[in-house]
């Protein structure tokens, strides 16, 4: 009889800790390894076994992890002495409001322009429908001449998306709209009319945070415009189609 009771106590000591851990697992500190190789550390705030796990990381971010992305979970009582290097969680907002601001250079390879390099400033705001598609609108200033002679104010709509669910990912953006050409009498531009604008780009988003992330992209900008010049008692009318390679660095919120 005593031997039977002793055997039951041993079995209970083996079975009970995991049961207690399951009940208190939401509060215990855990180490979570994802199939993408990312390791996170924090506390579960919600557990739906086989469905989804909500983890509050040591950085204060809350990450919802689908069960299919889990590789392993270690609770505090199971942690090894050598703790792996932890990476900041991927918490990029794949849905919701976004804002961008960017500075760039406009490169011309045309012999007629002497290879002039201009600058561009832009900002946009929109709604990210999902990781692959967001839509928005924006404006900016494009200086097609390094001395600031030929200036266009673009008004555009845009579509953008991110190819990978990673902290560093390639992305695309397409901007299309109308550019308002500005008069600049200081440089003899006495009349200006704008036209359509198109600007497709490909780039990289550096960071997967819910806050600010750096973006770098390269594309082609096409802008239609007409300018009236009055210089040295001579008048001329010029129809232009700017074709510029643009390279930008920006901040995405």
C-alpha cells in the first residue's frame, strides 16, 4: 500500500508543475523563438493555444504571434544559463494611418541640361490597408535646377506596399498627380504652367518598429511643364518633359 502511495506522489510531482505553469503561463517570463529566427523575451498577456499568443516584450511592445510562426517557447523555470541575444520585436503597423517625409536628389543625364542635379522635398499621409497595399496623398517641392530657377509643386496620390514581413524589407511606391509650375521672375520665368507627374520607385524600409522607420528608394520622376522666359529683351516659350532619376532618404511613421 505504501509503495503504491509513494509511486502516486512521484507521478503527481512530475505532472503538476506543467499544469501549474499552464495556468500561470500568462504571467511568467518566457523566451519565444520564431521560425524566422527572431528570439523574443517578455510575458504572455493572452494565450489561445494553437491559435495566437500575445507577448509583451521587455521593450514594452505588444506583439501578436500566430501559432504557425512559433518554433519554441521556454518558460522562466526552463531557461538555460546562457541566454541568447534578443532582438527588438517586429511591430511594424501593417494597417492604419501612416505618414512619410523625404529629401532627395534629382539627377539628369541629358546633355542639353549639362547633367544638372536638383533637389526634392516631399511629404505624404495615408492609410495602410495591409502590408502589400496602402493608399494616400501628398505634396512637396521639386527644384529642377540647382540654382532654384525651375520649381514645381506636385500634388499627388500614391500607392505603397512592403514585400516581406521583416524588419528590413524591399518596398514599392507609385506617385501620380499634377505638378504646379511656379513663376520665378528673378530668373526671367514670367509665366509657368504645370502638367501631369508620375514617379514610380523601389526601395528599402530599414526597421520594423511601430514608430519611426528609415526609408531609402530610387526611381524615375516624369513631370510635364511649360515655361515663358523673358531675358535680355528676348521672350521664349518652352515645353518641357522633365525626366529625372530620383534618389531619396526619408522617415516613415
